[in-house]
């Protein structure tokens, strides 16, 4: 079976176009907010682990 040249490029271009399209209905979240929420969750979990070691 002969392989077509350029077939991979065309499918890659379609994926790039698909992922570059920005959905206007999507929720936009600041990346720093995500980092802050993760840090806050870690601090809360560690505090609870220290406060209630046998729970």
C-alpha cells in the first residue's frame, strides 16, 4: 500500500485550526486564580491534617 505524502500535514493543520478556534461561550479563568486556589486548597488540607491527626 502506497502512503500519500503530505497526509500528516493536512490532518495536523486541521487539529491546529480546531484547537486555535476560541469558543466565545467558554468560561475564561485567569491562570493565577487557578494557582491561588490550588495553594489555598493545599494549605487548608495541611491545616486540617495537623489539627485532626486521628480523624
